[in-house]
C-alpha cells in the first residue's frame, strides 16, 4: 500500500505534468523507480487521471456547456450552417476517434512492453524533437476561432502517439497544432479540450477492468489523496499553460525533457 502523502505527491505530479508538456506517464514510471517505491497500481492511475479530467471539466466548464449544446443543435442544421460551437463539437468528436481506436487496440501491448525507463527516455527525446520542430517550423498564424477540420484530423492522429509513455499528450498535440498553422495558445486550448473525452474513455475502460479483476487493498484515503491532488494541480497547470503560451515558447520544456531523459538513462545505469 502506498501512503497517503506519497499518493498526494504522485497526484500532484500527474496534475502538473498532464498539461505541462513533459509527460505525466513518463514521470509516473520514473519517480517510483527513482525512489524505490512500489508500483502504484492501475486503480491509483485511474484515480489521478479522473482528477485531471475534473480539472479540465471545471476549467473549461463554460466551453463544455456551449460545446454540448452545439453538438445537439448541429443535428438540426446542415454543416454549412453550423456556428462555431457546433463545428468545435464535431471537431472534438473527429479528433478523438484515432486515439480511441489506437487505445483499444494497443493499450495492453504498450502497458506490458513500454512502461520502462529506457522507453520513457527514448519517447521523451522524440517528443522534445517534435516540440523543437513545432517551434522552428510552425507558422502560428491562426487563433482558436479559425480552427479547421484538418486541424482535428492532424491533432487527433498525433494524439495516438501519446499512448507511449514519455511522448506527452499535451506536448505532441500542441506541437501538431502549431505545425498545422495554429498559434501556441490556440493549439494548447484545442489540445486540452480534446484531452477530456480520451481521458474519460481511458478511465472508464480501466475502471471496467478493475471491476472485472478486483480492486486492490489500498484504502480509500490513498485514492482520495491522489484524486484531489491531481485535480487541484491540474486546474492550475491548465491556467498556467494557456497564459504562458500567449507570449512564450516551448523551449524550457524541451530542455527539461532532454534532462529528464538523461536522468532516465542514469537510473538504468545505476539500478
């Protein structure tokens, strides 16, 4: 059983790194290994991911109300007559399809084979390269009000790569949006909105597996600590990233990812 303070710490890490483009899954692989902690288990991972989902739903609550209304109103009009919320609703649906299919097909293979410090280090570097390419090659001309269907396809396909620990969902989707012509803030906003359906679907899938296979022995306090910590830190992380990317680049996160990859290789050498 992991102590409640340890659970809260891991929840804070999850909340921050889910939205800051440095890979939450990579940190949850490396940190227990670094400190010699036992594996936190699937049930705990579900709890902290539900915390980050709550952060997204609360932070974007007005957006989600408008998007949900737009989703249903879209059935009453032809696509040519859709307003911005209707288009956004269906772009989020379109963007979620690739990752949902890839997750259903590949999740078990990835969990069994790629959750190691070596693979995390490799994918941290790959994600850093994608972010560097976005900074160097992204045109950054379009804002949130200028999203195109192509953006949903490109960013949705990129999100499938985030199944690999170390890639970073926010990092790869923001990079894809920037490479497709969105400015940093618009790319981040769309990336965060489209993360909610995938996090919800993944959480429900893992929860069903827990129901089937049985729950672990950890007390409810452990799950509550992780959930609350990830929700609170996740909320502030989303706010931080949207404000930060209005005027600043991804460069500090690229440097951090390279340093973390070096740490992962050091863990391999020492342990």
